[in-house]
C-alpha cells in the first residue's frame, strides 16, 4: 500500500506538470488563453491555487536504504529501487515536455501588465483642436475595428504580410517570430465569432518625434487550435467565448495631419525612390524594400493584453 502511495504521488505531480505546460494562446499576438486574467490587475496567468512549502507541506527524510515522506500526520516509506523507478519516469516525461515546449507557440502575455496611466495622456479634444483639426474620433474607431478583424483573419491564415504597412517594424517582426513557432508546430489557430464591442481612444502623448494614441479595445472571440495533420482540435474550445480587453498604442510622425495623409495612395520608396501603391502592397516591386506608413498615417506600435474573461 505504501509503495502504491509513493508512486501515485509522483504520477499526480507529473500530471499536474503536464496540465500547466500545455496552455496555449491563439489570437493575434497570443493574448487569449486557457486561463482568465486581469480585471484590476495585469494581463497574464498565475498559478495562484498552488503553493509550495509552509506548514501544510511535507519534507523528505533521507536515511539508510529507504526514503520517507512526512507530511506531519503520516510517513510513507519507499525503497531506493522505487525512488529510482519514479525518477526515471519523471525524467522521461520531462524530456517529452521539453520537446513539446520547443515546438509549441510561446505567449508574450506577461503578468502585472498595467494600462497607461491617465496622468501620461492629454485629452483627444485637445489633439483635434490644436494639432490635427481634421482628426475624427469616430472615423478612427471604425478604422481600428476593421484593423482588429483583419489582424485576426491574417493570424488564422498564418500570413500577416497584407497588413505589413500598418505595423511598426518591431511589432511585425515580433509577430512573425510567433507565427514561425506556430508553423513549426504544424498547427493552425482559429479565431471565430469576432466582435469589436468598444473602441475607447483614451488620449494622446508625444515622445521621440512621434504622436501616440492610446486606445482601449474590448472584443469578443472564440479561439482554438488544430493540428495540421489530423485536423483535430488540440487546444482551446470553439464553444467558449472570450471577452478580451487590449491596449493599443498607435503612432505617427509628429506634425502630420489627417488631410496630409488622405491623398497618400502612392508614395515613393525610401530606398530607391520608385512609386509604390501602398494600398496594394507593402513591398517595393523594384528593390523589395518593405514600406510602413508611420511617416504618412497611423500604425500599430504595440499591444497589451489587459484582461480576459471566459463566458
């Protein structure tokens, strides 16, 4: 009986480790996952239900040919051979986990992510009155709602190049690295039931020669991941709706106005000077340079995952 308890304890520990290691995230940028987060705190996940040590924990006592685990109420004895058998089992499973982690997409969601404070922002009425009289909050809200849907659709296609002009170099490269991991894992993310519930342009700031808009976006999505070979769902649940809250930071060169950006259907490639129709391609057909719009219009600079609530 004691032998069974010893081995059972080790197996339970391994199963718990497996459960933690298979968490995956499926929306653009990897902010939706299996665990809810945020809502007064930052985005991310925490294993708040588990604790190590303390008065309720046990300890190992080493002596002679047997090893005893004492939790304060009872002692379970195991022989050296039994311990070695359990350790071998754990080692094999850890190797499998290591391979899975290398192949599985990694999430950029971090704990304790906080929204930009109101103290850092100036009101949008001031921006429209003093810096860009042609700026329309309602038009920007519509534009960002459409961009959100396009980002999710391109993420499902595992190809975000059509939206290259509307992302900064840093955000585009970061997103491409995530997609590379998804491709190597031979998996496909699915994002369905997409709805933008609210777009709140909280305010603006200026830094390093750029204007920044800080936007809080509330959405509803359903996410899951399938294996490319079998087509079976490996992560997520298409029947569960997730209510997401993000913070978007958009930037544009300071001094530009909405009227200046409107006629920019064609711009000159900054590398070779050739004319490029930016609404058709983000790449110069002559020199293959990639072109972004930050010098002509707003582009997405960064995304924070603030919260997730599962219906």
